[in-house]
């Protein structure tokens, strides 16, 4: 996708013959990978685990579907509490896939089969998932799902291929709820909040919590995105006299490398580099990438690929 995005920015349209030629190999690989991920994500082996997560998190395990026509998706969205963990990310992935490749296979009716059990199989597609996610967000008093950084991205991306304007319809409520329910007084995002109690966990993460909105909110709520990047540059990055970029004020998950299952600043370093690149702060980006390549993973060779 990175190569496609870069060429798109230069040429101005993915319909350009040059772009289609340039991206043909990447599109073929993307189709293969997407099909594999789709098959895994919709399988009984994966989806059957979520009733038990619902039991653990919401004290219920309700498999009944009372209204097949209008609220069948509640089985996944609410009673299995999959919300963004499945529905939103599949919506986002399918929409981005169609935007990038112009392949509309997932927009065809019944193109995705969700297998919960042998007796609970549901046929969906990009438009029907978008409708269901929008309905649930529109009916929810908070207008938010508390799982995942891409809270609104799937809905917004679906509008690019379906023209449903769902993102515009939710924008004012979404921004208000984001500010009042999932933000600290200083504007930083709360990464965790309990559905049952409303409690949050202080100190879970600092910089990492600002990375996602800095990127994902930029097309939808640009003022929110720019604010988070400004906070990160002021609070978490400091140039020394000899030109070294220090990471500072990191807390909690900022000091964890999830890819290697151990403590380390490599992940937050790479994440900040991606945000810096998004905003054209190339000096910051280049220094953080240098640190990732030369400093952050020197003791983790068995877990990380290194050229040569």
C-alpha cells in the first residue's frame, strides 16, 4: 500500500495508466494477502472465541438473533462485543482494498461469510457492514466504540467507495464524544475505558496514545490530528546540543515492544517516525529511523530481520 500511496500522491489519481501499471504487482500480492486474512478473520476458529470474551467483559453470552432483517449484525457488534475488533476493521480493510485496487468483490451482495458456528453463518458485504456499523454508532449515546484507534476510519473509508456520507452524518457527535468521553483535560486520548463502570486506567500510555489520532484523524478531524502531533513534539521529543533526538516523558506501554514481547523503545520510535513522515518533519523521521536501525534492536537479532 505504501508504494501505491506514494504514486497516488504524485500522479493525482489511481485511475492513471501509469499508476495501474506501477501498482499491478502490488495489487496482485494485496489481493492474495487480503483473501487469506479475510478467510482467517471470518472463520469459526476465530469468531467462535468472542462469545467467551463477551462473557468475561460484559457478563453475558447471548447468541440469539431476534430480528434477522434489521438487527442481525447485533450478534456480532453487541452481543459478541466485537464492535471494532472485527466489524470496524473488516469494514476498513475492505474499503481500503477497493480504494487501492478498484476491485469491488467485497461490495457484491453476500460476498463475506461470517462463520460463528456450524448453525450460525451470516452473509455480509461491504455495504451491509457499513450500514450496520453506522446504525450502531448512530444509536449509541456515546457515538463511539472504545476498542481500537480507527474508531471512525472504516465509516469514512466506506463513504469513498459507497458514497453513503455516513462519516459526515456522524462527525459532530463523534468529535464531541471523543473530546468528552475519551480525552484527558489536556486533549490526549484515553486508550482504555470500562463499558460497565466508566473507569479508565491512568498511565497506560502517553506517546503511543497520541500516535494513532495524529495519523487517523488527519483526513477527518485535521485540527485534532495536528494538536496531537504538536503535543508529541513538545512533550516527547527533545534535540540535544550534538544533534541527537531523545525520547522523553514515556510511560507505560510506550516502553513496550509488542512485536518482540519485551520492554523496549523501538516500537514507539518507529511509530513516531511514521507520524513525522506524515507531517513532513523529515529531520525527525530520519533520526528516529536511524535509531531504529542502529540502536533499538541490537540485542534482539533473533526476533528482528536485519539485512545481511
